[in-house]
């Protein structure tokens, strides 16, 4: 943490890249402001009560890292600081309830499905609920799609070119299970054997980024045991937040007995678009008619992992598809894991800003590489009365978009 603090020269390049600074206009809600606050807390000059409200408002989108000319690794300060302050802090009963609901349901598909069903049944009480719980209900679809059962091994079509293990995710399995189906189809159709370890679980990213590091480590350990790294060329993920979280395993396990296991695992992780772009794919199916599509850079793909070109190259190979940029494309949509639940007002501002920017492109659809972004963007497009379809990148690569 000390290195991240010391490397900041307070130049201000991060300010226009920071979503909360743009939304609130407060210095202490900018990356350099938060660095000063965390430094003060670490040195005992400021209390946690003075610092935490501003740190809590950080999305952890890491746009500041992309913008920083000094190479400040802001994430290496934010994540450990949240862990350090989590155990000793106090929250209001409603904040504690919200935290418990998110940490004990979202990482577990079975629990989340049950909670989603109950949530849809209780919408009649929505006007009487606190803002965080209303936001949870708003993010749920009117109807949950049926489960998609995938075999533990899907053989490659034709000559096998590679073998990968797929992280099946947690929330995505419930809200949009077709993404995993499309991912397997694209991979196998391009000569890749796909293994889906049955004992795997949540990657722990949601827990890690909210300071619940013990839970994150427990979830990660489960995956260390479930995935046999020696038998696959890569651990593939189709959710930007998951990929980013797994790349942070070495930070999560620094000084722990599993530190080397964490490094080995992180070294195998690749976003599906990165893997396919490096492998080279067969020409994707042509769209039935010309379509203009706005590509949204998920923060934990573009900023955390530095992945921007691979998905654009893959989508650019789809006949009849024209990609257009989104104004302020580097600004977070406000999803950021469970942020839109814990900070609903700021998340709503950012969600509306993103939806309006997308509509300004004149695109017929939106495509992105993260379930959280998909849910947030779709929700805010609908609030504006616009029913623009939102797809995952792999849905265009196998022609499964409707």
C-alpha cells in the first residue's frame, strides 16, 4: 500500500476519468483525494469515520489507473485498505442487511435464484422499501430464463486446437445462462475442448472488492481445488469482473500459504475474447441485415485488464455489423459489482449518463463483455423508455442474438 501512496504526485490527470468526481465534483471523491485520505488513516492522522464514506463511494473501476501518467497502482491500495478497515467498522442496520444479502446470495447461484424469485413476488411492497432494496428489485428481470445445463466436457469440433476450463460464474448463470452456452459453442466450433469443473464456485471478486477478503479467499480456495491447471491451456472467463478478480488473486493471497497457487491460477486466466483473438477464429455467422452496434468497454476489462482491441477485432469480423464508439466510453456505467446496490444514487446517475450516451450513437443494439454492465445498461435504457437490446460479445460471435 505504501508504494501506491508514495507514487501519486497529485497531478490531477485522474480527475476527468473518475466517475464519482464527475458526478459529485468533490476533491475527496477523486482518486488523488482518496489516496490522501487513506494515507492519513494509515498514518493515524485521520479516523476511519472521516475516510470511509469517500472510500465507499469509489467504484473501483480503475479508470484512474489508465489515465495516470505516474503508474499509480490504485487498486493495490484500495483493495487492501477495504479489507483492513472492514472488520472494525460499524454500519447502520439497513447497511448491514444490504451487505449480508449481497454477500450471502450473489456468489451462490442457487441462493440467488431463490432470492430472485422471492424478490419478484414481493414487488408489490417496493414503494415501502429502502433505496438499496428497491434497486435490487429493479435489476431483476420480469421473468428468469430457464436453467441451461452444460456438460462437464464439451469436445472440440474437428481437430482439437486447445483445451480450456470455463468459469461458469454465479449471477450470470441465473440472469443470462445463454452466455455460457454461446461461449461453449464458439469455443468448440473453433476447435477448443471445454471443461466445466463441476465443483467450481464464485471467483470471489464481489467479496474481494467490498472488503470481505476472508470470504473471497474461501471462494478462491475452492476453485484452486476444482480446476486442474496442468490439464488446460487456459482458464477462460466471459465476465470482465471475474477475470479482473482472478487476476488479483496474488494480491488477495499475499503472504498466505497459497500465494504461489494464486499466482499460478491468475497466470492461466484469460478473457474469452483474448483467448479467441490469439487463437484465431472461423468467420462468425453473418447478421441477417446490417446492424449498427455500440460497444461498451467494461471497466474491469478495459482498465483492470487492459483489454480493448481483442473484442473489437472479433466483432469486426461479423458480416453486416458496424461498431460505433460510445461518447465518454471510458466512464463507468455504475454497476461495479454490487456498487449499484450499495450506492444506488450515484450508480443511477452514472447509469443514466451511460444510457443517454449510448442512445446518442443511434445504435440498434449494445454489446459488452460483463454481466453487471449488461444488467445496469439494460435497466437504465428501459427507464428512459428505450428497449435497445443488450448482448454479450460471444452472442454475436455464434449468431445467438435475437
